[in-house]
C-alpha cells in the first residue's frame, strides 16, 4: 500500500469563511502549509453573524495510477474553537465532489489547536469504493461555526491547515510473454 498527501493549491467553489490576514484575499494560502502555524494565518467563521461557514479548496493532482485500488481517504483539519461559557463553536472536515455534493465529518469542539480528521473507506457520495477519477475531482475544506453569546459576543471556530491523505494499492504490472519462452514485465 502507498499513501499520497495533497494540500490546497487554489480557492474552491465555497469561500464563506473570513480570512486572517486579509491580504492576499485568497483563502487556500491560509491553510496550505505543511507545518501548521495555527494563529498566524487561518480561516474562521464570520465575526458579525451567527452561522455555519464553509470553505473548499482545489488541490494538486494525486499522481495515483488510474486503475489503483483506493483503501482509505482521510481529510485533515487543524482547528480551534474558543470556549464561551457553555457555548463553543464547532468545526468539521469537508469534502466537495465534482458534482457539488458535500460530505461533512463529525462536529468537533476544541478549545486548543487540535488536528482532526475524518476517514472514508468508501465514497460518502456513492456508498461504494472510491475511484481515482472521483478522488481527482475532490475539493477539500473545512466548516467553521460562529455563535453569539450575550455579554461575550461572537465566537468563531477557526482552521489553520487542511490536507488530504489517500491510501492506495497500485495495479499489478502488466506481464507480456515473449516468443522465446521468457516474459517481459512492464511496470
């Protein structure tokens, strides 16, 4: 089995979160680092309205051979949700397929920077095994909730890093018999 990791390379179809810092105005560059820098740059829920805010990002090509068998897909987020008495905002992992359908991980409440992930052994969009084409068409992202508490104000979930890991088994090499009884193995 082989594992490949991909990170955001562009803004995706959903850009609902606010960004820090506010320049440049792209979102993906706030969450694409290999080593999380947490409060230095991140995306977060909006600071003026309660709600659930989603961001999705394009990613690089995986390089997985087309007839490989995908055994697991894991979407990772590095997140934080400041506590506000009993009310803390949640975060979630997010996948968006090429058709625009969304898959969400469980809600996480984290009052320190925490790495969360959701693992899918089957496609959450089809319920069957992943295909390489389906993986190549994915956008990866996060969900950040904003809640309002009287006397405290708006609290927002935040995400500082997003990445995707795919476990796969490459196809077996092609075997071609030669006329002299020997065999060529074409990898």
